């Protein structure tokens, strides 16, 4: 290793030690399952906002968005960012307050809990919701471990498996120790690291590229690069059409937010629903600004490649543009090495902040929903805490096993899991909060229809191409919504107690 590489590694180790210290400090505050899985509903507005967005963005913010902008221009990454930004804002605006009220009223500490309690209690709803969470979260967590493994093996020449296991052990350690509170506090710190990384990279990148004018002029010289209706094809150095169907399909990413368990749990955990307006403003501003900077980093990175500052990146290698910029920065002295270490820590933070939240959500589905609710195993608080921590470890081991292949596509897995959660839980969340006529039969039908349609569209319909080449989230979301409405109307109305609770929650000022 070079001196600069060793310096970056020291900064990263210090960062990881900080995460473990936070986990240890939070461990004593977990006296019950409600504390472990929901932080005792005592998160402040800033922690709520930033932990929600840090756990949402994952490595897509610092690797996916810059890489997509670098390789194909504005259209694909721009429409994706708009969909994600609008979805983020609407989720905070229309879902957060009602979910916080309803989950507190019905004493729900997990998403399956909320759905079951919303419809008067149903083990079938709990079981189906918990199984889908496990189905989509275990590989999602595996993708996070894989991203950490690839990052360290690329930078420091460590074997992929060793790097992945070390990363997983650290994430599991602070999550199993500190639970939701540790995950949320570390997510706040990780969002700060991500922000600092974005700022350092964009300032250094634009400077090395020759200034803002050089970056803009380089992008303008490429066919279709700055177009919203065309995309740049680097292989042929030409523009390719980006039609309305593709635009709609890309915008559909925003629908996923209504069904993301690890984001929705933050709404349930805030200490006071009045703080959600502040959280919404903080989260929305941060998301839009950070995505804009991430996209511009890709544009600046392409200009850096043109003047020879960093290598020309092709295919999936475009996702390493920030890593290449960090390595270049580390060659400019001690302070630059520290700055580069912070950048790499920021990339790591993106992945860790999502993986810890996924571990907790999947763990709660096993220990709280399947073991206690569905199978009826009676556990005291101490036994529940032990089961919770053991479940985190078991799920992590499963994720490591699934992530053994270093050539696995991280973002393909993320895209599929995002669609799965959005279709299974998104339509039901909206109906549960806003339509009192929704029945438990409709809820079950909607979850099953959404989950099944994700697999059908992904593996049977979308490969046909043409007009069928639509992101599976959109058709599955629509199908799930139709099933909820139709089945609810064909089955008896909910019991009076369920309706009364709905009206009480929605009448709160």
C-alpha cells in the first residue's frame, strides 16, 4: 500500500470505530422490543429526517447516480432523481403524520404490526407481510455487504470475501448492540459524512476538470448528453431516444417510498408528530440538493476523464467515478488524504446506513411478527431482546452467503427489492391510511397480487421489450391497488371498532 492509501485506511478505521462506540452507548437504552425496534418513539426531528434519508439512499447516491450521469447523460439520471425527489416529499407530506398517529394508537412497532392492527388483528396479514419483508430484505442486505466488499477490495487489495465479512461484522455489531436508536444516530452521522463527501468531490472535481465552463462545454459537445428526451450512447458517441414510456417507467421509482419499511419506521419513531413538518423540510431539501450534486459529480468526472485526470470509465466501472476522484485527491498531501478518507467513508456510510435499517426491519419480521405473533411463542422482554439480536446475526449470515459472488450486480438487486416493497406495501399503506372501506381480505389480496406481479413482470413480461419494457414497480403497484379496491368492495365492510379507530385517528388535529 502507498502512504496515501494507508492514510485513507486509518480515517476509515476511525470512522468504523465511532460507529461501534455509538452502538455500545445505545445498548443500555434498549429495555424492550419497542426500544430495540423503534427507539422507544423518541427520535428528534433532525435524527428522524436524516436517518430516514440516509437509510433510503444507500450507495446509489454516491455511486449509482454519478455513474449513471457519467455514462449516459442527463435524461436517465435526471428523471430518476425527479421521481425519487417527488416520492420522498409526498411520503413525508401525506404518509408520515397519519402513520405516526395510527401506529401509536394501535401500539404497532413494526410495519406488519401496523397492517394487522389496522384491520382488527390478522395473523395472515402479519405472516404475509413478514415473509415478503424477508424475501426482499435479505438479498437487499446482501447487496449492501457486497458493495462494502467491492469498495475495500478495490481500494486496498483485500480479498472480496474478507472485506465483505469485516464490513458485515461491524454493521451487525452496532446494530445488534444498539438496535434502532443506534442505527438512527449512526445514520445521522453517516448522512453528514455523505454530505461532506459530496461537497469535497464536487469542488475538487470541477477544479481539476478546468472549471465550471470546461465541465459544461464538455457535456454540451456530446450528442444527447444534456437532453431530457435523448440519452448519450458512449459506445457509439451518438444520441439515443429516451421516449415517454421510459420516462414514466423511470419516474415510477418514486412510488416505492410508500412501501419502504426502513423509511416508514422513522415516521413511527419520531417523538412528536408536530416535529414531522420540520423533518419533512430537512429531508426534502437534503435529498434534492444531494442528488443534484451527485449527478453533477458524474458530469464533472467525465470532463476529468477527457483531460486525462482520471481514466475513462466504461460500463459498470462508471460507478467508481467518486473512488477515482478520491484516489486522485489523496495524492495532494496530508489534508487531502484525510479528505479522501472522508469521501470513502461517505461511500461506506451510504451502504451501512441502509444495511443496518434493513437488518432491523427483517429481524423484527422474524422475532416479533413470525415467532411471537404467528407461531404464538411466549417470550418475556429479556428473551425477546435475545431473539431480536440473534435474528439480526442470522439474517446477516444469510446475506453474506448470498453475496459470495463478487460479480453480482448490486444495483439490479436493489432495483428489484425496491420494486418489491413498493408494490407489496405501497398501495396498501395508502389505502390503510386514507380509505376506511379497506378490508383485511383486500389487504391480503393486494399484498399477494403486488408481490406476485413483481416476479411475473420482471421475468416474463419485461424481457419481451418494446412497450413492455417498463420498470416492474409501476404495473405491480397498479395491479395491487386494483386488487385492494375490488376485493374490499366485494367483501363485508370492516367491523365498527375498526371504522371507529380510523375515524378517531383521522379526526385528530
